[in-house]
């Protein structure tokens, strides 16, 4: 019978108990100063709806239950992101789908469960990984648990919701894609782009040939340009901070003390008769699990260790290292293996397969009995290096030769391994190591903490900038965008700095914030909640653009003539060539990234002089001399298929457009 554990281990859907009402009640009963006031606080808005803590917590726990208890910081951030997307789906997409008639009714949902309609969600949970076949019996077995098991009930509800949403999203994307098409003009231009190569000549007069002082730009022109192009200056609201960091690093005295300790420990390490016992008593010592060859050691290590000596202590990458050989094995460097993977409960079957496999067709047995994806290939793993094997496999294969079959139980599975081939024997070494990193002493840590604390106190009393100057420190600046979870420039998990900045007032100084091996003290310099950058913020950029446009007018008026030679003379420039240019190219050799120039080259009648072209770096005038057709021409039909596929792919952006229109505001960083 398929179980919750099977779903968790085989299909990656971790279905653990979600944080329940007791925890939520505790959180919501926190004191007013914690920001809850006994109520359910708002953590954001979606499409005008207030999103409360309890709603996001439920979505967060649903996603988190898929990850289990162990995950990286990056995965933790992904959990939060996915939970927020679930909330957006509940408030924007699912109601929208239902209003459009794209929801999933009862009959359609049952068809998804029965496998009559394809569902990626159900297939990933109940599909056979070898054949891809939907296992309806596994669904039935799991539903039996749903009747009595609360965990299974919650798991099934989550699967059903995700499957229905996935189905609605597929219908919505199909609907949008069907509304896209490639026009005849696009197809015609696409055929020309694919079939023609252009050669010609050009003249460029760079904007730098006209001094900026010759061009006047008024404030009214800047404001007019800003108004006409305001959407270019949309921004995410942000807060500006300045901060200083106090790094906890080892002093020279600390390094000398570590060196002395490492040398003393190495003497004990060299004299130890039982290195496993020694490693249990000394946290800096360890015994490797795997065996390595001399070629896998550093040159300095191999010179000593292969002779039975003690390496080190040597300073390598800011740590003192010593090593000794614990054991040696003369084994093949590489094994070619096949395997049969069984659940750990099938121990008797595994024993029987070992007996049969020694004389029978191992590939046939793997295809019939193995639950691993390799079953389809007769259980073939291929070539593996002995030094990469887990201890259980390395011990089981030690002394085995071609044709031997062994059984290994590890974790929740049993593996029956067959040795298909071996390489020549090579001496392998199990190495014990002693490692002393050059870390700061406790006294140094206290000194840095005291210095940082003193700065924080003085920054509040005398002012942040004044204290930075008085202590001859270097401060840095950063922006904290709304909904951000990190401060760019600060190493480590800087979310506490973000949370402080979101709650602070201009001029506030943060408390001491410890991040890994350094301390951060910040001050809030400014708050910008504007939807658009201000005119003053972008005035310099706008001024440069207007100057370029006015220079174009000045230069273009001079680049006149009946021929390209006339234009070159008038512009006091030289004629250059362009060769083998295609319309769909991104970069023009000798010219660079110039979309307007590329468009003119591919549309200009051969032999005709172009009008002045406003490029990124200067003003161009050109002539396309020859157009060379491709040897294998792109047909109109093929181009239409290509253009249609591209248009349908672009339609997937509708998802992001809808989300943007929902005016989402994410404030969960204050709580999660």
C-alpha cells in the first residue's frame, strides 16, 4: 500500500504535519510591542485584498511541508516565494479562472484523478518513474488512508488544489496562445532575415565630434522629456541606509597561538596508536570515510603519506593541516556496476536475487524487480571510481572481481550489486586529518564586540556620520527595496538589517546586528515611497539623452551628399565596410550593437543611400551594395510556423502581466 512515507521518499512530496492552531494562537497572542496586538496582522495586499498572517502562514506551511526538515537558506527563501505565489493564485488567478469559465468542475477533477486527463501534479505523485505510466492502484491505496489519517487528508487536499490550479493555468495559457498569430508582414520580414546576407559600406560621425558646450538643454525640456517617458522611470519603493561593519578576524597573536596549538596537537596525533579514538577526543581530528589514491593527494602530501610518514602541520588556505594514513587497500581504481534496488523490507527477496543473479540474467532481473530508474537499462550504473563510493559500498566491493554479486543495505533501500568490470588494482589510502583554522580567539571576539557596541552607542549620542569620522572608519551605502530579503553588499543573511530598516525612521541608528563573523550598525538615510523616480534623480540622464538628440540634428544636417563619398567628405570621416550581416544578428562586426543600423541595412534598397541614422554612438549613413541569398532558403510556411511558435511563447508573459495589474504588496519580510 502506498504510504505518506512512500510519497515523501519516492516522489518528493513531503507531507508532514503543518504547524497547527496552537502555534498560531500563541503567535497571535503576542504582546502589542511585537506588532500583533492580539489580532491577525496584515502582511501584504493582493488585488486590493488584505493578506493576513494566518492566511500566509497556512500557505507557507503547505509549501514547507514538501521540503521536510532540512533545507538550505536559499531553499528557505524559495519556500517563502512559493507561498506568496500561492496567495496570489488564491486572490487573483483562481477567481479569474472561475469568472472566465476556466475552473475545474467535479467531473473534470475526477478525470484528472483517474488519469483520463493528464495532470503533471498527480503524475509526479503516482506515476511509475520507469515507465511514466499512471498508477491508479497507488491512488486508490492512498485514498484509503485519507479516510482515517489527518496527514493524508491534508496531503490529498493539497495535491487536489495544485492539480486543479495547474489544469486551469494550462487552459488559460492555451486560450491566450490561441489569440496570438504571426502577421504576413512579420513572416515576409522573417523570410528575408533568414535568407539574405548583406554587404555594404557606411560612414559614421560620432557624437563626441560635437562639444557638449555647443548644446543647450533647458529645465523645461528636461521636464517635458520626463513627462513623455515617465514609465521608463518606475521604481520599487526603497529605503537608503549607510552602515559600518566590524569583522571578527584573527590577529597575529591569534594566528601564533593557533600555530602553537596545531604543532602540539600534531605531536600527539603522530604518536597516537588509535586514530579513531584520538579523533573522538579532539574535535579538530577526523578519519576519512573513503579511500583515495596518491594521485588524489596534493604533491606535498603524497611524498610523505605513501611512505607512512606524518604530513604537516602545514599552513594551507588559512588553516594548519596534518595527516596520517590509517589503512591501505590494493583495489581497482574503477568498477563498472549494475544494480537492483529494492525497498528495505524486501530482504528475503534480495537474498534470493543474489543467489539467482550469480548465474542468471542480471539485466532481466533488474528490469523485473528493481524500483530504480535504471531498471529500464537493465540496472546498469556504469563506471564508478572506488574513492567516491560510500563506506558501505566500498567495504562490500573490497576483494570482489568481475562477475561477483553482493548485497548492500543502506538507508531505506537494499541494493544488489553486480561487478561487470574492474580496472587494474591501485593502492588506496584511508587518511586521518588534523585541521586547525586560523580563527579569532575569544578575546579578539570580545574586543571586536566591544568596539562595535561602543560605536553603536556613540552613533546614537553623537551622530552616525560624526562617529564614523571620529573613529576613522569607512561606511558604505545601500538601498533596501520594498519586499527585499537581503542587503546587497552585506555578506551572509542580512534579513535582520532589512527588518530594522523597514521599521526605522530617518536618522535612526540600528542596534548591533551580528551576521556570521561580523557586526553591522546602520543608519536610515532616507525613505522613497514614490512610484516613479523624481525629475531631479534622472535629470542628468535625461540631459545626456537630449544632448545626444540635439547633436544628431547638428551632425545629420552636415552629412549630406549624393553619394557616400560626398557624405564622408562632408563629415570629415572615412568609408568603412560591413560584410555578411544578417537581419537576425545581435552584433554587427566592426559596428557593434546598433539595432537601427541593422534594421536599415536589411530594408534599404540595394545601391540606395540611406538617410542619417541615429545610432547609439554616432550618426550613420550607409549603402547596401549586395544582397546574397542563402543556399537553403527559408520557406514562407516554415517561417510562419517559427513566428507562430515565438508568438505563443511570448504569450506566457500574460501570467506576469496579470500579476503586475494586481498591484501586489509583499510585507511578509517583517514576519518571516
